[in-house]
C-alpha cells in the first residue's frame, strides 16, 4: 500500500519529473506539429497565417486518399493475421505445453528475437525474401516451383510476411497473460455443466481473454500504422503507407505536408484506441 | 471391505422400485486406481451408492478423496477400474456426457456472467428453449433466496451468496449425482451449520445423490448416510456414522475420529470369550472375535476405547484398569474431557457427562477402568 495520500504535496513533487518530461517530449512537440500543419504561405516562419489549405490540398488528392485507405486495409489485415496466429500460439503455450522446461524453452525461442531492434529484424528479411533468397531456394529444392517467385521481396506480400513475424508476439503476449490468469476450475465447471470443449472455449475462455486480445490488437495497430522502416526495406520504393509519406514529405522539405500527414496518422491511431477502449476497459484490468 | 450402502433404507420420496427388481445404483466404483508418476493417489477404491444417498468422503488432505471425486466427474481418467453412473458404464465418458454436476471448493463461478446467466448455463447447454430457461432460473433463484442478485456479477457477492449461486448452478439441471468438493470450507464458521442443514434438507427433498468430500468429521458424521474414511489412497472403512464412530475398523480410523483412545500391543492368551492384549500400559482384555480366525499368539494388534466408555467409578465389570496422572481438564458443556498422561508420551482421554460434578483435578493420580465390551479390536494394519 502506498503511504502517500492523494493530493498531498509529496505526491505532486513526485509526479513533477515525469510531468516535465512528458510535456517536453510529447505535449509540446505534438502541439507544434498541429500548429505547423495549419501554417499558410510559403515561408517557414512563425509569422505564417493559419489556414486549412494544407488539409484541403491533401484531401483533394486521390492518390493520398487511396494511400489512407490502403494503410487502413493493410493494418486491418495485419491485425487479423497476428490476432489469429498470436492467439493460437498463446493458447498452445499456456494450455497444451504442460512440461515447465518445454514451456520455458519455447517462450525463450519466441522472445529472444526481440532482443534485436525492429529495424535489424526487418532488414534481416531481405535475404529470405529475395529472388535468390532462402525461401525461394527452399521452394525450388522442394520442387514446389520451377522458377523463383519474385512476389516476395519489394512487394505487398513481402511486407505483410515480415510484419506478421515482427508483431505476432505483440498480439500473443497479453493473451498469454490472460490465459494464465483463468483458473482451471472455471473450464472444469463448464464441462461438468455439459459444455463440450469448443463451447467452453467460446463461452468461457475467449470472453475472459478478450481484454488481452484487445490490448494485443492495439499494440499491433499502433506499431503497423507507424512502421515505415519495414515498408521501406522490404517494399523498396514501390510501396508506401501513410507513415512513409511523412518521411517522403520531410525528406523533400515539405514540412507543412509532413505535419498534415502526421496529424492525420495520429488521429487514425487515436480513433483506433478509442474504439478498442469501448470494447474493453483496459484501465480495469488487473482489478 | 465393502458395506452395501443399500442396506440403509432410501429416504422417503425417492421412489422405491416396484417389485423384486434390484434397485438401480446411482453410482458404483469398481477398484478405481489413479497414479501420478510414482505417487499413488487412489488405490483400489470401490463404492456403491444407492438411490438418493448422501455419501461423505472423509480423510486427511492428500488421502485421495478429491481425486476420487474428480474421477467420478470425469475430470481425471482412472488408470484402472470402472465407474458406473446410474448403472451405465461411464469410465471413458468425458465430463459433459455424464449425468453429474459438481460444486467446486472455491465455487468456480464464471466472473464475466451475471448470476442469472450462469445459473442458466447448464440448461443452455441442454438446448432448452429460452422461455423455459428464464422461468426455471427465476424459480431456482427464488427458492434459494437469491432472486435479488440475478443481475449481479460474482465479484460483488459475499461468500454465502456465491455458495448459493454455485449450488443453484449445479442443481438446476437436476443431475443424478451432485459432487461437492469441500463445499462449505470457504464459508465463515458461523454460516456453516445453517448451510449444512439446508443442504441436507435439499438433498432429501430432491432425491439427488450427494457425494460430499470433506476433511471435517463433524460434517461427515452429521450429514452422511454413508461415510467413507480414506487414508493413503485407500478406503479404510465405510459405513453408517454410528458404525464408524462406535466400531472403528482400523487404528487409523480410531485415531482420526475424535474421542478414541488407541492402544497397540501383541496378542496374548485366548480365553473362551476374551482375548488378552499386552501393551506398554499393561495387559487388557478384549472380546474375542468369533468370526475372524484366531491370530497366533504374539501378533501385532491394536484396539480402541471411546473416551466416554471409561470411568473412574470402578465396579467388578471394569476389568481393564490403568492408573495415570491427570494433566488437563477441558469443559465443553456436553462433556468434561480429562486428559491423562500415558507411557511413551501418549495421552488417554476420559469424557465425563458435563452435567455431573467435577471429580478429578489436574495433577491427581487416578485409576480408570473400562469393560471388556468397551474394547473395539481393529483389523491388523495393512489387512
């Protein structure tokens, strides 16, 4: 139990360092970003008049709108794939692996790749997916295909494959936690009440792991929306999502346009999190 | 040893089978065995439960009583033996195909369902129409006096309320057998006696067989039509409460049941009606078992004497005598218990009616005695 009372002076002093940090690195930059996105004129100066022109220009462009749509579709695909795969992995780890030694070994096998950075892991996919890559050589060796498949690298499929491998554990982790917290007696009680295994899963296990599923989906959603590195390395120059557009505008010194896309990206993320919170109240977890 | 549970008459309203046909058993266990690695959890357990009986599995923790219950539920598969539910072979059936319901020690309520929803869960699994489910849930909630809680979730219920919800959830499908794993162990002590009585009445009214697992002998003896005492994965003794209280079959049962003084010794001379047993505290006379073959002289043997069968007012009939020093006197109202020190650190308990005046004070040296008939000779250990 905390011995510090709510609204005491000590409480405020203790909150101060974190508050200063958050204001400095999160609140102020976001405010600046929003401000810049409304700058009119041509000069990069704080004197610029505020207009909606930047947004109007963005929404007038069909290519950009299609990019927003494809980003959303791509993210939804990723969420579905990692959600199903992650749930299966979590269920297998918690429910099917009974030996503690095996469980630890498998858990480490899933976790150790996360010790390297996301960028390195994304780049590591290139030699796998290429025309002479590991996957193509394996397929040809197995006789599954005569000529190498070019669709892997620099393609949408390749991006999806890489991102599924990068983010599945984000979807699985919270589910593992929730599955572990379900008392075995609950499933047994349902069975003695004449529920066959699949009904036990549908009516008892899945509803109780739903908060974990939602948290996992939020993590995947936020990561995929903001992941420009994987798209850039695996997709080459042919494919881009909203986050790549920010980079593109920034590199061509179109700061206002970059700010507009960044703000829109943030709004999409915010909307996603709000929807998730409506499904499950994450704040009540652990209660 | 198997005591046929059918020997006791079924409670009124259970509906005796017409004609000479053998009444069907609700449950029969035939030599159930279960082991986990090298640990034997259940060893050669056989049990027959007649229609609408209240059976208590009694024993210390780790004796195999819960594992036996889980085998009956189908939550564990026995390594050997047969389980018959309502006369039908059910050993290989999964839990959801058995005509049973179970109440768990911590009640195992579904945290995400309202009281009404989880009480109706069993009927939903039987694919009953919605209207019938709603009506039967309402009915059982009312009769269990928890109708006001219908829309609450388990987290907001008290221990007693959860117990009622768990019971309603298990009872609503009217199973042949209700399995209860320490069902009142999680309740406040003051609540237990009321709940015990309610459950006993409920069992008699519905005619559902109850298999009640407990380590509390008060529960077992006050509730059970049949009490099964288990130890080290085996059944030590089964019978009606009087049988187990007055005629413990083994030294373990005698020691486990309150109020017994257990003596261990070796057989001595066999007389016409009596058997002499030599113990560290002296030689005592016991009634000779006419049915059992006589043991060779010098065999290990144990016997017990109930604390209330001992007296300090000796007559010629009290041929078994022992002189010891009183170390403590405990007054329980109904009885006054005197604790005496025996050789080898063991104690001797002597209960006097509480209504009588106190005669013995701590520190006093007293000669106590008991009759030959008060001596209950046990089966030899391991037999």
